[in-house]
C-alpha cells in the first residue's frame, strides 16, 4: 500500500471522511453531553517550546483519524464544538514551522499534514547548588541512572485507549510556585537539561492529590527525581510527581481525582522540600500551568 502525503487543508479531507464510518470505536467516544454551548475546557493553546497546540480537525460526526507528532500519538478530543488534536510541543523544539500528521481512515491510508507555527520563547537561567554526586554521578551510579531513564521513558510514552483525561485541573498541592517551567538550569556551575515541570513549595509531609483520574504506571525511587509516581490519564496524557517523602499508591492502581498519591519530600536532586510536577502530552513535557483550571500567577523563581 502506498502511503501518500498530501498538502491540503484538513477541511477538504474531512469532506471525504463523511462517508467512511467510525474508526476505532471506543477510543473516540465524544464527551457525553458536551455541546457547543458547554464546550469542554482544553489546555491553553500556546504554540511555543514547552506549550501545546490545539489543531482543529473539523466538525464531522465521526472521528477524523489518528494524529501523530513525530513518533508519538497525539490525543484527539471532541470539545463540544469540533474535533481537536492536543499537540504537546517538546521544550527542545526549534521555533518555526512544524507539522503533525493525521492518518485518515480512507482505503488508501492517506496522511494529511497539519502544519502549525512554533513561536520563539526564551526561558531564564537558574543556578543551583546541590550535592556534587547529583551533578557528577559516580561510576556506580551510572548503571542505575540508565535503567531509571528507560523506566521513565517507557512511562511517559504510554498511550492508553481505555482512559480519557479531563483537561483543566486543580494543582496537586496548594502552595507557592517556587520555580517555573522551562528555566535553563545550571547545577554547581554545570549546564543541565532545562526544568521540565512546575515546582510547588510545600512542607515535607503535605499530601499530593492527583489532579485527575487515571492509573499509576510507574512508581519508585529514582536517582535524580527521588521517590516518584507516574499517573497515566489516557490518550497520551501523563503526570509525574517527584521528590516525595512517601508513596501511597502502587503500580497498576486506579486513582481518582483528588486521591492522595504520596507526600511532599526532599528526595533526589533538590535544594529543599517541594513537589516537582510534570505533565506529558504525546511524550513531550509541557508547562503544567496550561492545565490549571484557574490562572495562578507564579510568585517567584
Ligand atoms: Zn522541579
């Protein structure tokens, strides 16, 4: 079968889809009761590195198809008005044109390109001093770090068709955001990966509540992230909670919105107790602030 890639507007493709029928039934259940008047709130459309792009896929009755950005499947949701692809944009994405891909359920398996523009965003630098071994790991640490990196990658790459996320949440811990997403980080004078989550200052022992229902896909003690829990909310949306003093859930456990996942702590590479909260969409770690139900201004760095 020849896979054709055509540059054309999605609207034209959707006209062709009207006669095709339902694809992948259960994975595409629209939100019950949602109408144009009660549109499902989605994350804030912010087309920058570390943001999300909401790409309109039209108003056809049937789901438009599967969407991919790079190698990863993108969540597709009906918000009450139209189908949308919610594309997570990795922090390392260069500004400029990007293309997601809609694989339509046509007999010739045609792809439709979904072009969008990523605007530049410069993030400030943050310098931190931590235990030297957490910046220059000892040889015996490296094997552990590699194994944990694979576990983390597997967790963040999960795509569950049987779970459906909500998209606007309460923060998992009430508290001051002590560090913002995207900061370029320099530990002990050495540059490291940018900060890919939100830090919320809270005392050790503060309960961490899952902002949405889901399933625990990974949990354990990680070299850099300390005691960590990963929750799968479905459709490629995952959240992670790091530096915990206690984990209260088990891998495979279903969790409800508001359920305690564990307690705030200071394990791993930290300068003090806080929650590091990460949000992944199609494997990209994006700014958790875009998912908060109320805009809460950051109070410091
Ligand atoms: Zn952090």
